[in-house]
C-alpha cells in the first residue's frame, strides 16, 4: 500500500549534519549543511537522564565530547558544560550539546527537512523517547519536511501512536538489510520508507521496496563512484557525511 504521495526528498541527505566538515549532530553541523546547500539532514535523538531530548548518537559522551560517562546519567545542566566540538577540531570548542528544541528551531528557520532517527541505547525507553520527541517535531516542522526513522520497532510503534495519519507523520524502517517480514512491519506502522545499509543492497531490493509503495534510502555512503550502481537500481536518496560529493553524479541537483 502506498501511504500518500512520496516525500519530496533530495537525492542526498547530510548524515548527522554535514559531519564530514563539522562535529556530528551539532547546530554547527546543521549550519554547515545549510551553507553547503543541503536541504535535509539526518540526526539522532535520545533522552538525557532528566528527560531532556538531545541530538546525540552514542550511549555515552566519550567519543564526541571532553567528558565521559553515560548519557542517561546526565542532566541538561551537566550536559551543557561539555565541549562537544574540540574532539573534531579545536575551532569548534564553543559547541554545546544541542537540545532537540534548539535544533528544531534552527531547522525551521533554515526551511530544512529532517530525518530524525529515534536512537535507542541500552536501558533507554523507546516509548518515552517517542512520546517526548514526536509532538515537538510535529509542532516545529511541516509533514513534508519530517521523516522519523528507527531501528527499534517499539519506538516506531509509539511514534505512530502519537500521530495515526501517515500523511501527517512519515515513518521510515531502519535495517541493515531487508529482513523477513519487513512488509508486515511496514504495513503495521504505515511506514513510507525503508532505510538500508547501501553495502548490503542487492539489485532486486530496490524494486521490491518500490513495489510495496515505499521509498528506499541508503546509509552511509561517502564515495559517489562506488555508489553509482545504487542510483541505477533506483535508490531514492543517499544519507552521506558529505552530500556535496554527490552533487556532480548523475547530473542531478542532488543536494
Ligand atoms: O539513519 C541512518 C544512519 O544514521 C543509521 O546509523 O549509526 O549512523 O545512526 P547510525
Ligand atoms: Mg543515525
């Protein structure tokens, strides 16, 4: 079943913001994406221990900040003390962990689209995340510029409970490769897209997803030459650390 008209996605979406050129999942990475001409970004969202939704990928803060420890042990006051930019480049030492609200305000101001990934780390509650995040995202962005995805079925189910109309809330199923039963998942969730690891894509996968009326996005590709077969098979969009690399392939206005 096709759940409404396909989303107007660009051919390339900036993974965690323009993470090739700025610290991932920060306001700086989204500003960099906007400055580079990207129209959509993919970002990860999780809850701090005090329930504040923040844009962050890992279960802990060690890799992408000057601190250490679990995200679920932090409150917003402590989290905002972290330097989340210097690990990438000292020029970004003033960067602070972005709350979802700050990020949504920036995206709305820039007229950008968002693929928001509900990231479920160990001991995090999928329903609590969806219940906190979805109303805020729906209030900030138009339905045509929001696509919520997750590897976690429970998170997507809770998201769908927040907004039953598939035209008003687009959901994307994240997998590494298509598992048995993906159609049933898509039907149950009224999903509009499937998001797969491009390295595991097979020629027939794209046709199968399109036959089900869904769009197919691939993550995370940074080499346009090796990605070329995926365009030929009909992949709708690529999620890349640097979408500008794809601007010259296929003569598309790709970003
Ligand atoms: O949403 C696509 C991609 O971001 C999924 O993997 O680990 O980069 O969040 P990851
Ligand atoms: Mg992600």
